[in-house]
């Protein structure tokens, strides 16, 4: 009778063995992979900041437009 993988929870020793195997297999490429991963995270954060800036500027434009519409007299709006 086999136990499904979903019920297998590796313990600390098992995780250590897996980490050693991964280090042996990918040890020479690990620094470049981590560098690329770090650059990807930085680019992602820059992209998120850009989206937030766009959202904030759109809110400001909408707010300014609403304030301008409130300041105009009703007779000028009909033209």
C-alpha cells in the first residue's frame, strides 16, 4: 500500500539531505541564479511602484477634475 505524496511531510533531516543534493547539483551555478533572482525581484518592485504611481496620479487627476467641475457655475456647464 503506497502513501500519497500529499501526506508525506519531510522533516528537518530530510530537508537537509535535499538541500545538500541541490547544492551538489547546482552549486556552481547557484550564485548566478541568485543574482538573477535578485534582479528580478528589484525589477518587480520597480514595476509595482510604477503601477502605484500611475494609480495615484489618476486619482489626483480625477479629484482635480471634480473640484474644477464644482467650481464652475451651472450656466457655464450648459455651453
